[in-house]
C-alpha cells in the first residue's frame, strides 16, 4: 500500500478520538417559590434546524408505573433566537412535545413550572405527592426537565444550577462547583442526565447534617424538618445508625459509592416513603419519627 494511503488511513482512524464532546444541556431551577409549592425551570437544549421531539420523563426509577407527573407541569414554552416557537403534543404519546427548530438556531430554550401537589392529594409516584412545605423541599430533577427523544441519558451532559430560598441549607450526591451560579444560585459540576436524575436534592430552613463515618467512604445523614424538635435523635438510635456503614461493609464486603447521603425529610405534610439512589436515598418520614 503506498505511503500516502497508509497515512490517510491512519488519519481517518484517529478522527473519532478527536470528535468534539456533545454540548451540555443547561438546566436552571429556581426553587425560591417552593415554600408555596411552585418550582420554576429553564432549559437551554442544543438543537439543529428541523423537527425536534422533546420528552418529559415518563418512567421514573423506583416507581412501579409510568407515573412521570406531567399533569403537574404548567407554563410550558419553547423559543429559539428570542422568538416563541409553536409546539404540539404527540397525538398518541402525551409525554412527547414536537417543535420545528428554525434555520440558524443552534439551541432551543424551554421554560416550565412544576406545581407540587397540595398535601391532601396523593398520587402514584413521588412527583404526584407533595415535594415541598413552607420549611423544606425535595428537588427531583426529572419533574423539572425535558430532553431530546432517543438520546441516551448517560450521554447527555447537563450543567445544573439551583436557587434556594434565602438562608436554606441543602445536601445532594451531586458535586458542587466552586463559586456560585448567577444570582447566587448553587452550581453543580456537569453530570450526565442519568446521574442528575439519580441525585435528588434535600433543602430546608431547619436543616442538620450528621457524619456517620467511616472516613474512607463517608456516610452522612442530612435532615430537613418543619420544626426544630424533629431533628432531635435519641443517642441510642444515633449510635445504631453510626454502626450501619461498618456492618454493611462486613456483610457485603464492598462499597459501590464514593460517599453516601441519607436525605431525610421530616414533615406531616408530605407522603412518607423512601427511594434508593446510587449515592443517596430520598427518605420521607413524619415529624415525630424520632420521638414517637
């Protein structure tokens, strides 16, 4: 084979290694109105001119039905280059939105509001039960976004920011970026859509984090409550919790997390349940969980 052809073949074989990484999806969640049950979301989604189908999450991990809370979504808009775009629901699959991206556009902007159900309404999944009270909130990211249909969630990078009510504290398995986002928002390191959805956020006005150890693979218990007395854990129960990481290691012989966070919301105004994630758990109990 002539030298020129060999060089050309070698060059062509290296092209995939230098392919540009996919552009991230930007997600900005404003939870400052969450104490009254409203979460605001703004997404900037890379797109090319032509037809685009956006999907709202329908099947959510840990739930036993297609219970994505699309009925709790309001104020849905799509725009590109500063101009509103018409959109329509798919006539057969109501979790899909179809839009035509205009020539010259490289992205679309989507805004939506998620309305946390009032406490007297309990549905099939977490998104259909209360996710906030006047003193605490849980961000389940899948309630607050759409994504391009057909894309692999593990291959969609997302840059997420979150604004909380003033003075509230939070915890999540997501890695925080140094510095803050715009307008004092929390900024998280880019993560895949898969990891983002698997990493809920617990935040609250009355908040406490306890370190349960061990130092080589830390485990934390973070609690948000409607009243401060709910955070008082009896010493014997706390001692039992501190034994769990070592006992789990002795039982299973391995850890599949870098750090682990129990995210525990304590309120009588939310549904009481628990959902495991890779490096955290979304747990919800009554306000008197540690005193009853």
